[in-house]
């Protein structure tokens, strides 16, 4: 159970503070922000030192300092944060989770502090360690609730920022009042909350700007609550339609021979429902047996028993866009990969050569978009003489990153031929690259529209309890999340 919730801005100041079970002192949050800042500063200093050493090895001791300064000014690491500056903590973590810098669960005095970083803001939950065994909550449930708060605020305010929270200060606290009841999550369904607390609109914003002490809304609560928590009553659409997107990401490690060392397909089905009334849907999936037992996470609207028995999705849909299902499928064979990349590396003292070839494994009518192959070369490499028959290639002397941008590639290679890359690595004569083969890892990016790596597809959709026949649409894509080729 939660004791308090804090939202900290990029200056280390608390923007939103809400207490339910007991008052958590502000100094507890300040200590957490200082700890996050210190960890970020240490990571920044280590990265700066590594960049300086790399630049010095490439350009010599004379130009090392200048190259390091250029790397810091032009790269993602803009500066080294002072360890005593809490104001820089959240700003340095903007756009990425904070749990990679400091453990996401930190003990400060008698409290467990759980936090995530999103949109340049720290969302911090404080839980007392003195709570009894019946009132303790699992850390996973608290993190899930923090993510629910982020998604809810994003839905309400079309984005989250410090300015947005301050402009909608009253609505934020009204939502927190309904979200939590004495430390326990209570009402978390957006449709129910929107019936009780209408989202801000342009009209309400203009009225509130000229009013004093009173909050107005262009939409008043209906006074009725739906029997289905995730769907409001009285919905009417002129055109009834529903769309499904199957989105899959490949997380795979491949060896130099093209064999899969480890791999998983992470997928989700996104639904956008614009249906009148209270329809009951039955969605049938093709190749549904690829989803094993316990490998799927379902929206609360899905009837779990029917899915476990027949592998069909029976549900009353929420209104608008929502995630119907998440799933993961083991990837064990190279035949499941949409493309094959074979590296050939020859490393010797004073000279080295890299050859790459790409072969698609999709049908001829498919097209692979945005193909990019990149790898970080050993420190002793000063330049690369590159040649590719398809796309463009480049080498960053600061980061030692080799990048081959292939672009689009058709499943049928009759028109373009097999993409081939050849690179001659130039080093100083004192550098021996023969032991650097294992340190080279190729990272691959791509995206394939209307393609499912797992083979999962939508077969049919049946609508019950309503007389109309909606327009149905389906699409999807597969992309590389972490696709690595390790030359071990």
C-alpha cells in the first residue's frame, strides 16, 4: 500500500505531492534525488573518461583533449553533472528509465522509495517498511500503478510535462483522489474517471482563465456508472468500425554462422474501437498455438477462461484505442528470422577486412524497410575504406562506429542483387587486431509492414448483442528491437 506519491521536475523540485496513509517528509525525496544525481554524475564522468581515452588513442596525446571536447559537445553526453546538484537529476534522465542508473527500489530511513523516470519527470512512490504483513504490496504492483498514472495523465492531458501538470493542478489532484483509496489503487479505468472528472478542453481552459476561484467544464458528469467498468454507456457512432494492429519486435542474438543463440518475439495486439452500444466481440486468431501457456498478458476485458481453453479473445471492448493482448514467442531457429546477415572478418596486425552480405527470407511481395547495420570497431582502428553496392556507409572516428544504411530491400533480389559491403580497416602499425574479433558485434535495424514473424494473424471477428455490422480492418508490422550478430 502506498503512503505517498511525489512527482519531481527537472529542477529537482516536487511539483505534485499526495499523501494517503501518513505524511512522508520532503527531505526523504530530496535525499533520493541527490542519490540519483550522484549516480548519473559518476556514469557521465566514466563515459567522458572513456571517450577521452578513445580519442587520444586515435589522434594522439596532442589532439586527445580537443577530440574529447568535440565528442562531448556533439554527442548525447552533453556535460558531466555535479554530484551536489539535485536539479540536474531528472533532466539527465529525460526520455529513458532511471532504473538503469540507480536501483529502482531504494531504502531511505523507514521508507522504500520506488520510482520511474518518464518525460523528464520522476514519479516516486513512498512505502513504509513498518507496515504490517496484510498491508504490504508487491513492488511489481506499485511499479505497474506508477505506469498506469503516467498513461492516465498522458491520455488526459495529451502529453506530460511540468507545465501541463501545473496548468491542470486541480484535475491532477482530483484524479489522485479517485485513483487511490487509503493507499490502495481503487478506480484506474480511464472511462470511469472521465465520467467523474471530465478531461480539460479548450473551452474549459478559456473559461477558467477568466474566472476566479471556480473551475468550469464543457462536459458535466453523466451521473450514471456503466455496469462494465472499462466501457461507458450510451455510445453512438455514425460509422461503426474497429481496427486491429499486430506489432512484433525481435529480440535476438545470432552467431557469425547465422545460428540463433537466444531470441524472443515480443508482440502486442492494439485495438481501436469505435462501436455503438455494448457489443460483445469474439476474435479468432490464426496460428494461435504459437502462444504457449502463460505467455500472454490480456486486457481486463478479455475472458481469461475462454482464452485458456480455445485460444480465442472474447471481450466487450473499451471505447477508443487500447492494448488488447501482449505475448511473447520463443525464437529458436534462424528460419524464423526475416533476413540473414553473414559477416566475414579477417583481422591481422596492421590490416583487417570486413565483408557483409544480406539475404532476405520474406516472400517476394514483401519489402524490408529501414535496414541499418552498425558496429563499433576496435580502438586501434583509425579509418575504414568502405564500399557497398547498395545504400550508403560511414565511419565515425570519434565513436569508432561503422554504419551501413541499406534502406529498402525487396524480398525478390532480381532487381537489386544481393547487398554486399566490403571494408578495409586502417590501423597504426603497432596495433594488433587479431584478438579483437570477439569484441565486434553488429546491430541490425529494420521494419517490415504487414508481416508477422510469429505467424500470428487475425482470422475473423464476430459481433454479438448489436444488430449492425461494423467495418473491420487489420494491419501490423515487425521490427528489430535488439538484433545482434556476435562474431565469437
